[in-house]
C-alpha cells in the first residue's frame, strides 16, 4: 500500500511520532520509580503514545515500527493491568524500544532495513521474566483484588464449557474437538485493545506435556512468557475428551513462531479472530460488564458497553439498506473524532489464497481505523459475503481502497450525519456518553508535553483535557513575525506623521492609541509563537543521567528547575548536544564514585542540578554538580604544557580565566579518556556552539565542592540585543554577546596604547595585547571621516592605525589629519570624533579589538538570515532592519577575525614576551628602585654620591674667589652669594685638598639654591639598583653605602646636610623656610 | 498560446521576464551595500519587512553598472527575494508562442547564458531573460 501513501502523510507521521516519543521517555522514567504502584494516568499516556505510533505506522505499512510498538504495547498492558511491576530492566527494554522507534522514525524510508530483533527480544524477555516471577504474582494480587482481568496461570478463572461452534473444528481438520472458551468480555476486549492475538491451543497432556518432560505448570509459564493465558482447563482433571484447551492472548502473530515458542505442533494452534468469539455471543460482550468482573481501581480501557444501536445503512454492492447493530460508544467516539465512515464488503474469494489472509485483512482493517461492525470472519468460513463498517482517518476513496487492498466498488463512504441521525433517534444511552468519548478523544490529542508532572491518583478517572493545538510551518510563522515587525515600523511612522494632526483633530488620538496598543500586543504574541519551553530539551536528561550513571558505576540525582522557561525553537534545537556534553562531563569527571563520596562525607548520590531562569533579558542555564570540581591550576598547567599559552600569561590569569582555558581546543585534563568524555574536543565544541547561538559560557568551580557551568543565551535568535556601530556613513550591528567592552582611546594617548607587533596593529589593554582590526579595512571600505567643521565625509588616506598618534605620517601622506582640521576649525568639540573607538570582541577564547568610527549605542534587532547570494560574505552573520527601515548588516566577529587573518598565536607570543620583560623589570624593581647617582669625591679612593634627582646644578668654583662672610665661605654667584658647605665638617670624609683647583659646588634642589656642597672632583653619573647598606655612626647626613660594581660609595643626604648647615649658620643668609620645614620630615624619613 | 512579459530597459536594450515570475515592480532602491559580495549584488533593501537582494541587472548581464535615476526601477522576482534593478520599466507585452525564437548568434555583449528566447516586436527585439540562470550562483 505504500505506493499510495503520500509524502505529506509520512511527514505528518514522523512529526507526530517524534512528539509522542519525546513524551514517552519522561513518563517511562516516572514509572520506573513507581514499582507496583504505577500511576495509571502515566501508563495510559505512554500506552496511548505507543499505540498511536503503532496505528499510524501500520497504516503506512512500516512493519518494523508497528511490530516493535506492538510489542512495547504488550509490556505496557501488563503494567497497566498491574500484572508486572516496573523494574529497571523492563523500563530499560522499553527505553531501548523508544530509542529504536526514534531511529526508525528519523530515517523512515530506511526503516524496513533496520533490524529490531534485539529490542523485540529484550521486550519479550521483560514480558516473560515478569510473568514467571513469583514476586510479580504477589503484587497485582494485592492490588487488583480477586477478579484480575487475566487469570494467573495456575488458577484460570474462565471455564471451558460444552461443545461449541463448528467453525473452529472444521478448520482443524477433524482431529481436534470444538470448544467454546467462556471468559470475561473485558479480557477479550483488553487483548484486542492491546493488539494481542488470540490463540487457541489443543493439548494432549500425555504427548505434549509428559512426553516433552514438562508439567502443566511449566507449560502455563511458557504460555505466559508469550503473552497471557486467558483460559485453560489444564488444571481440571475431569475434563471430557482427550484434549485440554488453552486460550492465549499473545503478541505472536505467526503460527510458526507460536508453535516453536510453545513447542507444539502447528496443527494444535488456531488463531482466533477476536471478533469471531464476540460475534458468537454478543450479549456477553456488549452487556454492561458486571461490576464484579471489572477489575476494581483500574480504568476500563474502553468505554464500551453502553448499549447498541440498531440501524440500517446503504451499502455498496446491494440495493437494499443493510441492517446492522453498532456499539453506541464506538460510534459516538468515532463521531467525536471526526472520523470517516467506510462501508464495504468482501467475499471469501478475496480472502482466499494465503491461509492467514483473513487475519491479515482484519489486521489491515484495524490499522486503518476502528471496526464498528464486521462479519467478515463468519463470511470467510461460510464462503459468503462479509461486510464491515470502519471508522477511519482516511478520507479518500482511493486511499482507503489501497489501504484495505480491495478491488474497486467495494467501499463507500457513508455520511456521518446518517449516524448522528440514528443516534439522535435512538433512546438515550444508559450512561453518559462522555465517559465513553474521553479515552478516544484523548488519544487523538497530542500527547501531553514534558514535564508531565504525575497527576494525583485521584485524577485517574478524569479525562485528560486535550490542549488544542495546530501545526503550522515555521516559515509561515517567520513571515508573520516579519510582517508584525513591519507593522510596528509603519505604526511608528504613522504616529510621527499624525502627531501634529491629532492636536487639531482630537478624535484621532484614541484611534492612534488603540492601534498602537494592538500593534504592540500583536508583535509580542507573534514572538511567543516561536518560543518553546526548555523542558523539551531538558526532558531527555533524566534518561541520560540514569544511563550514564549506571554505565559509569556512579550514583546521580538530577534536579531540573525552570523547565518552563521559554526559548526560541531554533536555539532550543541546538542546545541539546552541548548540554548533553556538559552533563556527561559532570557525571564522568565531576561526580566521584559513591564510596569515594561517602569517604568525603558527601551523600553517595551526586547531585546534578539544571536550573534555568531569566536574567537581564537573557536566559541563564546553569548546570551544577557537587563533584570533585576542576582545579584551575591544573587546567592552566596543562594548557602551558601543551603550549596553548605562555608561562607569563598564565601568571596573569585570574582563576576564572584559567578555568576558561578548558574551552581551548585540544585541552582535556582527564587522566584517561573514557567512552563518555575526555578527548579534549568537547568543551571547545560546546563553547563554539553556544557562541554560535549568540550565547556565552562561563565555568565556576571549587575543587572538592563542585562545578557550575553557566550558559547565557538570548531568548531568541530572531531578536537579539546588539551594539550598533558605524564606519563612514554605514551602520552595522554586532551581537551584544560578542562584545566584551568598549574602549575609547583619546588621541593624545594613542601613542602609548597603540603599537605594532610585526605588521599587526595591537592595543595595550590592562597589560594584555589586543590585536586590532579596523572595520573599514576588513570590509574593504574607503576610510572616511566626517569633517568636523563642514560635516561632509572625506577620504582618510592614512595607512596605519598607529598613524593616528603622530601628525607626521598623516601630513606626509598629503591628507589633512583630523588634528589639522581640528586646529583649523574654530569648533573644538570635534575632538571626540578623533578618539579611537575600539569594540573589544570575544571569539572563542580569543579577543580582538574592532576599530569603528562611530558607536551609536545598544539596540534590539531582529535577525534575518543572509540571502543566498551573499551567504559567502564571511564578515556578516545576518542582516537586520533598523528603526528607520534601512537594512543593516550584522557583523560576524569570527568571520572578521578570519578575514583580517588575525594571528592570535603571534600576538600571544608577543604578549608573553612583553609580560616576561615587564616581569623581569618588576622583579628588578622589587629589589630596589633604579636611581642615578652623581659620583664625586675629595680624594681618589673615596667615593661620595648624591642622588642626581636631588641635584639642581653644578658650579665650578675658583678657590681663589672664596670669601668669608660671617663665619661662612661664600662665592659670588649670579648676583647673589652662594654659601659653601664643607662635607668634612659633617661627615668622616677626607677634606677637599686646599691645592685643588678648580673645585666644584653641588647645589641641591632642596633649599633656596644658596648653598653649594664643595668637592674636589666630579667623577661620573652612575645608574644603579643596588641596595643602600646602612652606614654606622651618628651621621644623619650619611644615608648609607652603595655598592657600585665593586666600588663603594657613601650616599649622602643633601637635605640633612643643608639642615645641619643651617643649624651651624643661623644667620643671615637665611635658609629657605620651606626647606626648613621640609627638613624634619626628611630627617624622620632618614631615621 | 500567448505569453505575457514584463519588459524593461537596461543600457537601452529591451529585456523581459515572464510575468508569472514577477512579484512586483517598485522604486524601493535605497539599498545597503554588502561588502565582499559579488559585484552584481547592489545591496539589500527592506521590502515590507522582507530583505530583498538587489541585482544590478547590467552587471549581471555583462553590461555596465547602473546609475540610479528617476526612472530606475526594481523588478522583484517571485521565486526568491531578488530584485532586478533596471533603467526603465516598460509595458507588459503579449507575445504569441510562434513569435518566440531561440537566442540569435549575436547578442551584442549580452552574456548568452542568461537569454532564454527573443521575440521580434513591431519595431524592436525583446530579449527574454532566463530567470533561473540569473539566480544561479556560480
């Protein structure tokens, strides 16, 4: 039939199934914890989801899918009926089934070639294990009360009564007797509902049991491993005839397999059409089930049994209306679901040929919809005409015929109004039909989405309220969002234009206000369309954590908070992989094994918390664990060892920056690579992917305490906060998440901060070198600047960024520099335009500065993808429409760095070198400040020194010119007197030899320059960092001794000398009062 | 069978595209240039919230670049958000199937791959452009 199945239908199926599958997983995990006390609501939800997949896939002819989902259904049925408890192994089998279904769905066309045998067998195993296990027998017995829907193997509730219809015996070929199985209608209904086949067995105890070395009990166990034994007379010794009988509800639908599984001859097995049994005794089925028979506390899977409706309907192939009886509940459900009614007929010849043709035809019927009426089984046996009425989702005649593999003119669609009329005419149903409708309606509704909080058990009886949804293409939504945005622009323009008119015409104002409001609201709601709760992505992590922790032999508990925080669908979709990686990291490297945790005093189960919340218009997603944490030093050491960074750089890094090194490509601190992680590619990819989404990743960790990885993501990729910049008259936007900071360098500081490393311009930013790119260069634009006086744009022909610092280069190039213009113009406010605006951008672990001409400020922009014809322009990541309606390009910071061929490695090396130099300089400074000393002396062999910085000037003095005035030696100097200070008076130094001529006077900066220190000769000026050793003795004027590469010099204090000199000579050549005041301070410093 | 063509002029030549391939003709021309793009991409314009790529049809066809004048128009295509910038917009011309011919040997500088057919009108030759070829990225 697949030839007829159209693509659209398959697409629908894939989309549907994806949704179902994603909803199943959390529910299964919830079930796992519930053991015997399963929440029926949850089981039913899972069941419904699996069931819809089964139904749809079998309709489309994807056998693999329908088989697998069918087997899963069987296991779920056991949960639902309380026959099995939900052990981890069984949930494993189901989860594996879900995974396989997902694989099949994702590549639906290839699905027939994929083997599901492994999953199927583990599911069967899960089924059979449980049914044989005594533990499971105890559970449901206590829970469901005495009248379980299915008989435990040892005590079948049904009885086999009398001799029955000839139908079965006839096919059996005479050897087998005919039998009627009497059992509760519920059992059959449930088996049918679960898609189980009914298999009748004839056993000869002597041959089939004793002969094969098994007891009746053994055999019943075998039966139960294939499904569930509904009725059996094995335990009844007085049964008549040679045969014992069993009725088995089984997931096996192949006679050969059944025979092999049960180790019986194929001839002893008959598949019974469920309808056949029902048709034989309609009262038993359709009469309202006796309360005792219905298992207490279990929802009835189907709200059937609210009486029957007799009516006549026109039928294809016959002139007279065909009288038929329908289940009222079924009919109402079909009407409520807007199904289409197909009346059809077959004859035995159609079903001839293969021996299982009848079964396969009935299966076909079931896969296409719900049988409301069917007497085909009887017809097959009678060799007459069989009729059926099907309620189906199929609308097209052609498709229905194809699906049922019927020749033409066998089918007719009946109007639903016909059935509505019949219902209306008939007497009201004994029960409210609502109860009957509920399950069906819920089945049609999309499975409820994550996080599917387990409803209270009391809610069991209540139908799940379906949320009305509609599936719409994303492109349509995008188009609507576009239009809404455009409407906002239009509104803004209109409001501007009408502002004046509204003053004149007050009636305009309320209209404008209304329009304003509606437009805003419209846009807000439009944006909501793309938003989906994070739960869609986070929902898979309980499973991931569960499996990983088992695989790793660790224990972990995952808490998810804020699953309802909403994010743009496109971001959400790309979040899954990075998050999975982070969770894996947490479990593999973060959490310790339980024993280790206990020895550390931590609870044995590691805590992993995923928390999402809004902050500053961004979505924050934190993944926190209480594991061993990351040692930032180790990360840094590893990065250093791998040569990813230099040693000096490491020293400069903060704790957080060191942790961030973990995102460098190639870095992994894991001691050993495991299956799960440790290959050193992960974090790099995670960080890159997050950045691609317009987000940012940050790691916090404390060794021994735990690690937190924070992701900051924009709410939507469609609208992002951005920085709007300009070069020339063009405007560009940069995603705010790429921007680290803005730096404005005033032109007078340009020379200090802008330099070249090789050919590359760099900027010094807090001791780091930042490679620079000029936006106009990267885009190949002519550099232009606005003339501050005239406002016109002029070409700027300076070649290098660094030229901004000097005027020479600019002038040499012949263009007026901004400085010149500034000087020429009377307007001096143009100055700021001359500053260099640097936008510091992050690209992965690297940073660079983008020089732009203008910074316009922050703005929220709507990101639009690049049109196809400019996709290969790597400097742009998208386009947007600005408030004025013009298109602006969004810069791709990574692309620009690539385009500009930024060599981050080279810059890093230069930075490292610079840091090394700086460090060694600083290390030297740490030993002592560098100082220049003026070296002089009175005799050779005795070296005296004064800090050059304290010396105002030197004077050459002719000894003959020295005069004595009031006890002091003076020389005439510059129109005034210069008193001479003899060092030997204050210090134990050799006096200036009397024969020395000329002699020198050193005039210190302190004081009023009226005192000169006498010496016989000036030797040199020396630069030294050498430390000053204290000089013993009561000489305040002696600071100490300095070792100048082997020669010792006595370092003097000019201040102290002048002070002593002033004390000795209080009058009249006054000492500068300022010096006198300063002196004590200096003295105390010296002391 | 009658074909309808939107006609326009580029460098004095009468060109046309099938009317079913044209979404609209407008004068939305204040475009934002895209650096490093192909030379014939004039830039992007905002057409009611949709970003349309403007092609300089002259450059695209191997002729000279456009100069925007009062008669310059933007012929926006249906298939993709691309607008063809033309010097002057003409009438919608109906041509009988029989009057359409394959491209002649001499197209006078027009890149041959972009010409689908030609139609001889009363006093002019109408060159029908192959829109898919125009949009192909090479």
